[in-house]
């Protein structure tokens, strides 16, 4: 599952089953995608590995992640990726690199909107509220 992560960074969250963790990380490494492990202490978290992935707003970073996810999906036909954009959640299955890139551009735009909302609320002196996932 891909989520928007914290509203204060240019990173998204990538939550994946631990059974495929090493394979997907190897693909991310091949594509030079920056990521870091997130430690989650909650019930049921043991089945999932969570990573923060730097996407920013550059098409280079989005392109690299798109190729990595498309490669992974190609190797695992029939498996899918869920995307959570706070107000909208959808699932992709068997997408090409171009289709995954288009999807990640939508994620990047939603991420930028989060960052802008965060900046506006902190500049007005209001206590910032992080958007909540459904």
C-alpha cells in the first residue's frame, strides 16, 4: 500500500508484506530510489514492513519509483498495489511503467497539497493538524 506519509516531508509511505520485502528493496536499490525503514509499534504491524520513500516533486524520483513498482508488479502478476490519498483509496493491478508513473504523479500532487496546507496553517500561527487517513 502506498500512503501520503507525514504532511511535513516530501516522502510517501510504502507498506508491503514482509514476504516480498527483500525483493522489492533490491528493485528499489537497482533504480536508486531513496528509502528508509519506519518502525511501527501497533497490533498486527508484524506482518508488514513500512518504508518512507523520497519522491519530492521531481519526475526523476517518480520515474525511478514507477519503474521499480512496475518491475515488481510484472514479476508478481495478479498482485496489486493499494494507494491511499487520504480521501480516496484505490487499487492497481498489472500496470505498465507509464501507468504506474501516472499514478505516482497523482500521489505526488496530493503530497504537495498536504505540504502546502501544513505550511499555510503554521504561517498563520494556528496549531497545525495533520490530515488523517480514512
